[in-house]
């Protein structure tokens, strides 16, 4: 059994795109003990703008049903800016074909509310660890690109 004490994300920035206050407060409450820095936007367009202007976002929790630009559209736009940024879609009810539409729009995972807290922790942790691996691979290849070989 895992709990919040197993997760230390004090060096991570999580963006929550959620227009409903009670839903945001729930997510903020369950994430606060992880040490993650939490930012909130109220709709899809704000999420896209925030990700464009802030390259330190490590993960997005994306509500699907928001006013204006919805979570699907926002995810598509964000992936054009930050292809490797993990986006976890969350929705109030299981929409027919919603998971498939979420994945097609760029979401990396799809969680139906009510949210299973331990599943959410494990899902976020998995994607944050994947981001570290992607970064290490990128840095490794970048260092190889500029390595000078002296064959004399």
C-alpha cells in the first residue's frame, strides 16, 4: 500500500486546468503533501498560454469539460508546443470514446472522477519519472553530438 509519504515532488511544477473550484481544491489538497508547486488555470486557453510562457511545467492535470477551449483542444495545442509534457486528462464521467479521444488529442492518461487518490499518485509519479529518463536521454545525445574525438 502506498501513500502520499512515498512521493516527494518538491522540485516539480504541476499545472491544474480546472474550472470548478471544489474539484481544484480537492486536487490541491491531495497534492500539497507531495511538496509539488501547484498552479491553476480555469480553461483550456489559459492552460495553453501558461505552458507556452512557462517551460518549467512538469505535468498537466487537464479537466476535459471546461468553458471555451475544452481539455481535448488544449491538450492538442500544448503537445504542439511541448511534445513530451505529460498530460493527464480527468473528467467527471466516462464519456463514450472519451479515453480514445483523449489519447488522440495528446493526453498521456485518462482518469475518470471520482478520482482514486492512490491511482492518481502512482500515475503522476510514473510520468514524472518518465520525464527524468527523457531528459537524461536528451542530455546524453546532446553531449555525444558535441564530443570531440582525438584520434592522434
